[in-house]
């Protein structure tokens, strides 16, 4: 779930979600404290602005919709649900994410640190996990993914897209900053502008309790990609294999592929025998993926038990689908890699950094 240097993935909803797109975080406006701010009280207006501009001040985006249809809570007392009504008087960040989303993974480092730093000052993060792939509907996968990422704040599953729809959300990651009165004051879409968002968190906390002495601001490196030529997210399943450049059609079922002599920029081709499905490709025998890319890092979302081999280097794969680094350099470069997969591995997409 990633695109270019903007650090956002947009969803075209279906039963499991889907997405590709671009944008940048933030909105524009003028505000002081948590009082009257620029904006017309419309969440849609704030969301539209957030797709293209970076906010420097708070906005009036209307009352926060209630959380609805959420299941599978964890990191709460006895795994019980949390409501926004129960958090009135606190500053809340509602974070839409998915565990195998590379954009989300980079952003979560900042979100988790905000949660740890400001929790004593009545700041609460609520992670709303809305799945893109079928495997992201599975509670144990989500919980394991959150643990790997070091998430300690409350998380709930939004498998039915109920809260996503209530917020008319379209992208991962997206954040909604809610003041102590229950109003949304900032919307951010994608990665980046972390210092700006933290400044707004601090502003709302100070407005909620003017006597509070806040801790120093956090210091987490911003790893948002900035190269506009970076390769786009590349889906491998037949439903969205836009960048497939193979010598034969890619259709559901099992077939043998021959890698072409050349693979165009930002495209992929297959070699060996594969079983193709709408979301994933499953390696059968002699299975390879050749990818032409521009990026400093290349990640493959893959699950099962087996081994990836790239340029003579072996990478062990085990368990539920997760993101594995298959190429890395200190700066963005244009290159080509061939990934060899042992039988039985499920490959979903390439993302970049």
C-alpha cells in the first residue's frame, strides 16, 4: 500500500479493500489554541485539502464520527472496546492503518512515540486497522503485526469498513486529530510533516489543560521517501497486476512462464511455474519474479514457509504475509532484480522506499 514519494495509498473499496494512489499529508488554515479556527466545519473539506496541502495550523472539521463496527480490540483493559464518548476531555488521534502497508509502518514509529510521550497528559491514540488483503482480516495476523511494529496503543479491527466509511476515509495511513471537545481539528493523509502534527497535538493538549507542563517534543527520524521517480506499488495478483510485462497473459490458474529478455521500467515478469489468483501469486516450481525498479529499497509482501533468494542472498520466510526487504542501497537507484521463490510461497506486491 504505497505510492511514490508521497507516502500514501488510496483505497477503491471492495470486500477486502484495494488501493493505489498518491497524495500528501495535511491541510491549510489559521487557528489559535483549540478555539475558533479556519474551516467550514466540514470533514469533507478538510479531507480534500489534506490530499494536496500540508497544514500549519488547526482547522474546524466538525464533530468526530463515532467508532462503529469495530471488533477484535487489543491493547485495552481486558481487550474491551473503547468509545470516543468515553475519551471526552482527552486529545485523541484516530489512525487508519494496515499492518502490511509500508507507508503505515514508517509512520507508526512516530505515532507510537507520540502515544508513549503524551499518554500521561491525556493523549490517546486509537489504531483502526482496516484491511486491504484477505490475510489482514485475520485477528492473529493483525495482532502479530502490531507486536512486530512495537504498537502499544489500543487497536481494533475494522474488517467491514464501517468506521472507515463513517469517516469517508480513502487512504492508508490517515490520521484524524480530535480535541478534548470531540471535534476533528486536523486531517493528515500519508506520511510526513510529523513535526507539524506533533505541534498540533501539543497545542490541543495545552488548550485542554493550560497548567500542564508537557515533555520535550519527540525526535524520530522521518524516513518518508522524497524521490518523485520512485517506482509505484506493484501488485502481483491478477486483479490489479497493472505493471505486468510477461510473455504470456496473467490469468487465474496454474501456468508456466518464460522471463522475457527485457523488462520495461517499473514493471515485472515471471519465470517458472506459478499458480495465479486475484490477490496473490503462489510459487510452484522454478518460480522467479524479475522486477525493474527505481528506489533505494524494495520490499516484497510474501507469506508462507520457504526461502527467497536474490543475488545469491537467501531470505527465510515464515508465517503470515509480511514485508521482506529484497534490495537496499544508500540512495535511490534504477536497477533490476530477480527473486527466486521456493515452492508454496504467496507473493502479493512490491513496495518501495
